[in-house]
C-alpha cells in the first residue's frame, strides 16, 4: 500500500513537538507531498523520492528554502535538481531570505511564497526559467521581483498584495503578464503606474488599498497609464470590467499622447501614423 501511494499529507497537531522521525522513502510512488508543522530535521528519505515529486507543499515548518530544497531535511546530503517539480507552495512559513536552492527547480511553473517575511528577492528567482505563476503576497517587499529573460516572457500571474511597494518598476519586462495584484501597497501617485503601458496582455489589475486608490480620479488616472490594447480588450480594474465610458477615457488618452501634430511619417513611438489626413492605429 505505501509503495503505491501517490499523494501524501502529513500534519502535526498545533502545540505538539514532534518526537519521532518521518520516513518519506517508504512511499516510492509519491508525486504530491504536503507537510504541515513538520520540522525539516525530522524528515528522512526525501532524497529517495525528490526526483519524482511534482507538487510539494510545506507550511508552518521552515525558515529557509534550502532546508528542504537542497538539504532535503534530515538527509543533509549534496543538492541535486528536482526533475519533475512543477508546483512549490511554501506559504505560511518564516522565510526571510531566498537562496541559491531555487536554482535546483529547473521545471518549476507555479511558486507560492506568500505569508512569509521576505524583504528582497535579489537575483534568486532568475534561474526559474519556466515560471508562469508567482505569489509573493503578504511579505515585506519594497520592490518588484527580478526574473530571468525566459520567465519574463512566460509569467502570466503576479501577486504582490500586502507588501511595501513604493514602485512597480521592472514589471514592464513581463511581456506575457495577464493578472497583476497590487492590493494594499504604498503606491502614492498614478505616475508610478507608467510601467503598465507595456503590459499589452494584461486583463486583470487590482490596486485597492494603495494611497492612489483613494483619489477621486483614480480610475481615469489609472487608465491613462494602461496599454491601449489592454483597455480595448476588456481589462478588469479593481474587480470591475472597464465600461464604455472608461474605454472612451482610454481613447482620449491615446489620442492626446499620439496625435500631437499631423505628420506624413510615424511618430517616434511607432504607434500611430497619419497619412493623407487619415489615422491608422497600432494598438500595442
């Protein structure tokens, strides 16, 4: 029975100190593993199944990534790549710093590090070349995470709610981003949203709780900084789809930015061209 188990969840009751070793290697077919309140040093045999694990969840038990990703808990042996791990959920822990163990996750697509104490991601997320979903909510980040070139082109969801962001500089590099959650940060002025103009695939944006959210002109001021393509493809802002009047604001902003004067040649932005008194728009 143990050798055929594919999914395993181990939960240590609150307030109970684990007095024994948990032997994972007995579950030779394991693909999904969830640990809750299991101290890494009490875990043995993770190295025996690491190469086949696809989903790994651990909460309320670790203070650093390397405790499990490179040291494999109680195994304490040299680090090796996790060959099949596509989903990693280390939310609700006490992780304050990322480390080089993330470079072992060559095929990771879904990463949740929410509800930790992370202040800076530094360069540690760059090796995650396949990343599509990144959740860093409820941390202490002051700037957006930095990703490698491959992940910049693949990431579709970025959740940064409840941090300390005063800028979103860098998100403009995420060319495939569809959903961006910035709820409850420290964004003061709408001019700080300028990087959004390059996110042409964005379809969901949430800004509630930021100081700029409480300005009377919040919705129109935000639209001013969005990609025209995102506006006309029905972006949802703060939980509400853009209305026709919102889109008219977008058109007005677009015209103000790109139709400053008549010209027979394209403007430097290459977004609009006037030929023979007629306009041709490239809604990028």
